C-alpha cells in the first residue's frame, strides 16, 4: 500500500469486520488520515450481518456525529418515515390486544442492521485494506511494539497494534489471557476469562416480509406504524415474564 504523504507512522490490525471493527476503522481514518495504516481482517469471504434490527441510542448518535454519518444514518432509520416513535402493544390475548403507549422519537434511531453495516463499509478510509477469509488463530509478541498474527490458512502478518473485534469466540481475547503473566491472572480462572459462557437467557426473534402480512391481514396495525409487540406468559414462580 502506498501513501502519498509518506510512510504511515504505524500499523493497526483490526480483527473482525463487524459493527465495532468498522466503526473503529472509520474513526481512525477520520482523525488520523493517512498517518496510520489500517488492516481489517474478516474471517468470512464478505462483510456479513447477524441479526435484523437495532437501535442507535441518542448518546451513541452524539458520539458518532464527528464522523459525519448522521445524515446517512437518519435516512435509513425508521424515524425518517414516522413522526413519532414506536407504538407498544400487548397482542397475545383473545380480545385482539391493545396499545399501551407511543414513544416520542427521543430514545434512539431504529434501523436495519445491514443498512448500518453498508454505510460504515462505504465510508471506510482509503488507508484501510480489508482482508477476507482471514480467521485469526493466535498472535505472538515479537517486541514492545511488534506483533505477528497467525491465521487459519497458515498465513501470517505483522502489525504494531492489534484490536480484537472478533466477537464472542474472540481469538484475540483468548490469546491475551493465555499469554498473560500467571501472577496477574489465576490459572484456574483462565477458561472463565478466555472462553464465552452462556448466561441462561434466551431471546427469540423472527422476521417475515410485510407482503405476507398484507395478504392475510391487510388492516393489521403493523403495516402502517412502527409497532413493538410485547408477549408474556406466567412462569413457574407465578410471575409474569415478558
């Protein structure tokens, strides 16, 4: 990679081209320009998304405002098509349900996750190179400011700074704790720190085309407004669980 203003001061490797990795790459490019070479390593053969919708909070919106993305994000937000916030309904009762309340558009900006990822990808700086099919397995420290990254395809790369944005099964986090001085971390707790564990909580979500709902129930309230449906059932402890 060539830089018109000379060689970069140092190299930053970001493992994981999810939302966190993309935002970091855009931020470095915005404020460091070409002073920093960015290498973004993604385990898949393309930048993918997991999940459907998300909400960008007001605080997060304020933090990313200096990146100059607010207008693009607003255009893909459901807030751009509704003057008010979402309506909350309870809908799992024979009488057909009822509306609890409507919320003003002050809590955040709901949007499709893919739209956010596409905007971030389109705004990656020219100082950033995305490397696909690069799943990190481990890294080694060569010196005080030099690391070598090892990938599943048996290739390796050097970098000065490594950022782990590689998700719940993070190889960066795992290697960090495994290589840590045993005076700093209890060996018996190593697996607890390095490996993810299930909290026991489940969340079920599903999406389906609005056209299907239009065919079966053309007057459904969800076709005209942003609706959040709440369902609950009584648990074994006698409490209502949402």
